[in-house]
C-alpha cells in the first residue's frame, strides 16, 4: 500500500510539475516571467522565494545558452533537452542508490525505502535539485529544499556566464584558475601559498624557488577533483653518494637531474610544477591519523562594487587512506562540516552516502570539541585575496591548508562544486549572501530577465 500511494503521487505530480517548469523555461526571454505565480503553482514556500527565483532564473539562462550555442536542428534539440534532463536523471540515480544505502544502514524495509525513492522523484523536478539529491535523505533538511541551488546551474551561470560577462578575456569554459598563475599572484601580494620550485611548460623548466631538503610533489597545473598525474618523491640516501636522490611511491629512484628531465617530458602535453610536499597542522594530523595535506573549502563572493564577503559555508576534507596523496571527496575523502563562526568540526559524510560520522573512522577521534587551528586567519586571507586580486569573479571556492605555520592557499576554483546538501549541518546556498551577490551581477547583464528588486 505504501508503495502504491507513493507511485500514485509520483504519477500525478511529475507531469504537473513538468508542464509548469517547461512553461517557465520557454517564457519569452525579453519578458520578465511572473515568478510569484510559478512558485505558487509549484507549491514552493514564500520564505524561500529569493532562492527559488534565482534557481529558476538560472534554469532559463541555462536553457537559453544551450539554445544559442548550437546550430538549428537535431543537435540543438538534443543539447537543450539533455541540459534539462541530465541533472534530473542524475538525481534519480543518486536517490535510488541512497535508498538502498539507507535500507542497509538503518534496517529500513524494502517497501519503505522504495516508497522513499518514489516520493523524492517529483520533488527533484519541482526544486530542480538533481545534483543535490542526498538532501532528501536527511529529514531535517527537506523543509529547506527550496533554498537549494543546483550545482549544474551554478557552474553554468556563476561560473561560465558571469565570469565571462564581467571579464570577456576569460574563456567561457574556465573551471580552475591556473595554479602557476595563482602562485605568482599570491607571491606578488604577500599571501601565503604553496611554493613552486620549478614550473615546466613545453619541455622547458623555469626555476622559482630553491629546492630544499624534504619530500616533493609534482602535479599538472590544471586538474579537477584530485584527478591527475600526481607523483610523490621522498628523499633517498645512497651510501657513499651525496647526489640528491628521490624515491617515487612505486619504488623508482632518480637523481634530481633525472627528475627534472622526467617532468620536462611530461610537460610537453600539459604544464607541470614541482612543489614541496607540505603536512597539515599537528592537531589535524593527530585527528585524522594521516600525513596527507587536508584542506578547508571556503567560499567567498564579491559584489559588483568590489565588496567581498564570506559565504558562511565551510567544510574540511580528510582522506580515509593514511597514505593518500589528495583529500578530494571524489577520491573517497571524508568531508566534515565546519562551523563558519568558530571553526569547530561537525558531522562528516562520504560523497553520495546517507551515513554520517561523529568520529574519524581511522583515528577514532571524536568530532565534538575539535576546532580547526588558524581557521579565522584562513577566512581573512581568502576574503582579502578575493577583493584585491580576483574581484572579476563573482564567487570563488578556495582550498586552504592549515599548517603549523598558518593558513596556506592551495587552490582557487572558479567553478566550485556547490552540491553540498549531503554534508550534515551545511546550510543551503540559498540561505546565504550568495543569492544577493549572484542576482546583483545578473541584474547588470540581464535586467529584463531577473526578478524585480
């Protein structure tokens, strides 16, 4: 009976929501749509109106961009339909996996987990929240679903369109700010960042800072989600030979000159850089049981007048493998909520799972009571950097390492992931200053399409 009721609700609401959202997406571009009417038809609460209006404005812009960037014919139809369907189909897949995970975790019966899945399907469409599907499996968060900003539209609008509109010299597809350029900018302004010993481009090496004793890390200057040809090189001593040598994780031992030649060859395909292998702060090492450099993701926004503010959402990532080279969630790292006011850790979760952690599974250290060192200094560092050197970007996602010497900027993401509804304790973007900032930039470029101020 429970499954039948959930299926009936799905079959009734899904086509209704589909018709309403399609009408909204196809509304004439030069006419401001009646946002209030559409939200009432979708049953979205008034308290989340600002975030919901932004969400559907992003949908319209995404559809329009897909239409304008393709030639007339089947290719255009596939592009527009694919852009509309992709987040929804992705969300269905995530919800189905989570329903199974919830059944295994909490002993939920098969009918109950299936009903939960069917109940979530219409709401994924109603809130256009395919990439935030996990929020439906935290009951205390479902009431705030109207404040969710879908990742796919954030990347397309806040990442592609607004960045390019504010600075036409930027490529529309830019996702990550070049790491070598970030290093140069930070050094110019005196902001702490990971040193670059050598930059390799097209087979040529450019020296920046002297190589000191200690382990090294080589990596491409442009990569995403921790995916790429990372190589860790630890010092290796040979009896009777003072030549600096390094051992790679696979056992290969090379001299410094051979390492330089190796990276020069790799750089013919993509630029590489050689950096010191930093360690996190001692307190973080003890908490995580790992030497891997853990980072804190901090988000900032910059208004059209150049005023930079923190988006009060933060989380830190810690790998479960003590010997891991990266801390990215896509590579299996655990993410913990961070209180943006105090730096205290909250509950953690793995990507796209329903399980939450109140202890670190490797060290068995309790989350409660652990406060990240130098957290406030990290907030001040990235806010200053955004305002002074990167104000052309409306929003940025920063990865900051907290070391024994203080915060260090590791990476700056132009199109940062905002599907953070599956980290327990995180507020949705629509509840933050993010909404005001992005709408302010949109009104500069598309005033006729935006909701009235």
